[in-house]
């Protein structure tokens, strides 16, 4: 029987081309996704290890995270006093201790436009002498605020070269600078634009209050790491953290892995879709093959072949197709990864070479591809094995069809239950677990249609095929052939139905999101014009007060409104804490005229140094106490208003004196109303772009706290 099986495989090789292609497609997506995930993980891990190069790091206390699920894995820390570096330098075994802080801004490239690369930030860092892990390529260290050095990737993406003059924008202030040097690390910066500056000039801007993000410590040759760490712990405050290089790298990599997990989940959705649709193609191909070879299997049964032998023939075909298709799919996945790597490289984010298809990924891809192929062939193989020889050889068309009564009843019940669940979730907004019920109902509708489709095939084809009856004789013959075997028709159309359902659902969801978001923004924005940061990476870039005044002085501008955007920690009355709450400092009078903020409780006029407005989604009420912690300390405030803005979900609004508590410099975002300009802090594109482009950032960063700017 093994010879018969192999001969059958060779004889019907062309027949299973579509089946093999389905396996190749699914395995290519699977292996490519897993390899891309591994490559990105290795790339970012290498980036972390190449930038975290000092022996010890001193950080402030960790900000606990509470995302309503008890999680507290945040790597964000509170600032620490930078003057501790001078004390740490006095410890035996310490060669250097340097305060570290960074800020974001804008670098103008050779084409006089802001340098932006895949939305990655533009980081301005202090450059110290003899930093481990940094290699100097050309030029010299920057001196003063008129000189900068660029990381090699930033130098390439900007189109600048050493000796060129350009401009940078930090804290809303443009400065003309000269590129005086180029440096690089062991790994690429993953599309981030890194600008190095003189610490004496940058640190007063990045940390004006002396509070820095960390203090890096380099040990002298021969010094004991544990001994120095113990001595440093005695110098710093009790709540400060002293971490070794290995500990900090491990912590950062853990955060990166959790973020990359979302990307993998997103990509795996397409893999599951490809595998799901491919399984229908595989099952349909084997089913048609079995029906076409009924006489062959009947003859084998008649000469003494057992049902197991006939089953083994089809099973062996599935194994061969699964192995060949999976192997080709792995090769296609390698090509897909190479194409994606080239695309990312052209966009300024090169992946590490040699971190693609590893042995575990290849094994997983082969096993999954083979398993899907075998599972898809099981039912057709069973049908071939259990067909009685005499019954199978009765007519030219093969064996008689089984009754569809039970299948119709099951499919009809599932379809009705799914439709009822969808309808209930659609009309009842207060239904508990509404989204879950809607999803289960939609799944029930799809599965019900798949099950009952053989019964629906004849009436549906009869109606849809009316125009084709006019094509004689080919049209009528085609319709008769379709309705002659409803199971085959249902199996053939099932894969197409699932694929089209998923494509249409995704397209409808994307279109609905765009239309509803655009409509919401149009209705919520009262102003006529929008001023926003040049790039998404510079969405926190501040606009100077002078520029705000210039905009307000333009002919035709009736009124402008400015606000400041801050990211701080917010603690609610129940003790839950959000380490990255976004707060807006606003002028209540002008802000409400430029934007429909919808106050549901209290009044914005009541906001002052101790009263804030909170977003309705924060589930707080009037009189509740919240603690907002910024770089310069914490403030306990009382909820003086509850707002329900249409487009942005801003957790708090605060008065201008809060700027001194949270950090330097206003994020002056002028918003003239009525033939005026309006600014939005989460804008993602070039200046003077319409407000519609701000939505992706607004959904990514939720703002819940509002405070007034009326008191200086």
C-alpha cells in the first residue's frame, strides 16, 4: 500500500497545487511574523545594552503603575537630585559620576525641514568625556549652545555633514548651531534622532531645578562593584535605587518585550486568518480529490484494501503536501523577512543581521503547517476510507450524498442564536458584557452560515444565477453543476466567504473609525485654524510665548488660546496611581471658546491653584482629592469640575502656577477662535495641518487633568 500511496501522490501532484500554495502562504506569514518579532527583540536588546554602558545607575523611586488590574511593572522613576553626583565622586573606586537628563526637540535637516523618522523622537543628550560604549567617528566634542554632535544615523537621515550650520528648537526656542562631530554606539538607535550637546549648556535646560533622571557611575579599574554599590547606597536617599548595568538592562528589556508583544499579537491575527482560510482550501481540495477518485478507492477496497489502508493513502498525501508546503513557506517567510528588513532599513530602522529564522522558529513553522494540512485532510480521508465499494461504484457521479437535515438544524440554531445576540447587543447599550456578546454573536452567525451553507446553496444559486440562464447552454450547465453537489459548492465558497467577511469587516471598521473620529473632531473643535508641532516625535515640543504673541497679532485673528502639556503621576483617592497621566494647563475662558469641553459638573471658573477639572472617564466626583506629582514635587488638589470633552480625554486641567511645580517652560499652543488658530498637543504632522491629523496621538495619550492659567 505504500507504493500505491506514493504513486497516488505523484499522479495527483498538479491537483494539489492550490493546497500546497495555501500551506505556503500560512507558514510564510507565521515564520515571517515570528522571525520579525525575534529580530526586533534582538535589535532593541542590542540597543539597550549598547547605550546602558556604565557600571552603576542611581535613579529615583519607582512610580507604581496601576492600570486597574493590579499591575505595578512600570519602569518610570521620579527625578533625583543631580548634586548627589558630587558626593558619589568622593567614594573610593568611583572614577566618574555624571548626572543624566534628556529633552526632546526639533532638528532641522539639510532640506530645511524637521528631521523625522518613523515617528521616533528627537532626543537631545549631554555628551560627557570618555563615556563607555560611545565611539567618536569624526570632529570634536560640542562646546556651548552653538555646537552639536550627531549620532551617525541622525547625521545620515538629516542630510547634514560635519561643519554644516542648521537650527534646533528646544523648549520652543530656535537656536542656530554648527554640526561639529559625529559619534555612534555599537547598535543603531532604532530610527531615533540623537543629538549630543555640551552638558554645561543642556543640563540647565533639561533639568533646571537640578532634578535629573539618573546618575551614571563608572568604576575605577580594579574596584569592586558590590563594595562601591554598598557605599553609594549609603550616600543617596533611602528611597533611591542603585542598580547595576545588568539589572537595568534586564528591566528595560522586560518593558520592551511587553511592548513588542502587542506588535506580535497584532501580526498574529493575520497569521490566524491565513491559516483559517487555508484550512478551508485544504479541506475542500482533499474533498474534491476524494470525490473524483471514488472509483479508484472502491477498486482498492474490492481487491482487499482495508479502510485503514485507504485512509493512509490520503493521509500520506496530506503529510507530503504539508512537509513540502511548510518547507517552501519557511523559505518564503525568510524572503518576507528580508523584504521587511530592507524596508525598515530604508526608513532608518535597520534590524540586526543574522537574527532571523532560528531553529525553534523553523521547527514551530514546520509543525504548525504540517498539523493544519493533516487536520484539513482528516475528514476527506475518513470519507474515502468508509465508502463501501459497491455503493461507490453505482453511478458515474460516485457515492450518494448524506442527509443535510441534522446539519441544517444545527446550523440554523447557531445562526439564529448568533443573530439574536448581535441584535440584543446592538439595541441595548446598558447590556452587561455587551462587547463580548456582540463578538460571540458575530462568530455564531459566521459559523452558522458555514454549517447551513449546503442547504442554502440551491435557493441562493437559483436566484443569483437567473441572469446566467440566458447564456445557453454554458450558463445553464454551470448552474446545474453548482447545485448538483451542494456540499462541494458550500466547501468551495466557504473559504471565500470567510476571507471576504474578514476583509470587509476590517475595511468597514477602519472606515467607520476614520469617519466617526473626523466627525467628532469637527464637532468638538470650534476654532478655525490649528497650530501644532512639526512631527509626531516632537509632539511635546513647546512653543515660545513670543511665537504665541506673534500669532495673536496676525491680521484677522480674533482670539488665541494657549495651553501647556505635562506628563506626571496622578494618585486617586482609592490609592490607585497612573505614572503617566497627561495634564493640561489652560485658560478656562479662551479654551472653552476654542474647544467644546462639555462641563458636566462644577465650573471651569472655579479652577485655581488647588482645584482641577477631571475627565469623566476618571470616575471621580466633585470634592474628591487627587495628588499630582511632577518633577518639582507633589500637589494635592480638589476636583472642582468634571468635563466630558468630545475628542480628547484629558485627565486634568491646572492653573499656570502649576508650571513651576511640574517643570519649566510653557507648551504655548495658540488657539485663535473664529478666523483664528487652534492648537492641539497631540498633533502628529506638519505645522498648520488640519486637526484631523491629531487623532492617532490623541487616542494614544489620554489626558484627564485640567487646570487653569488665569493666575500667574
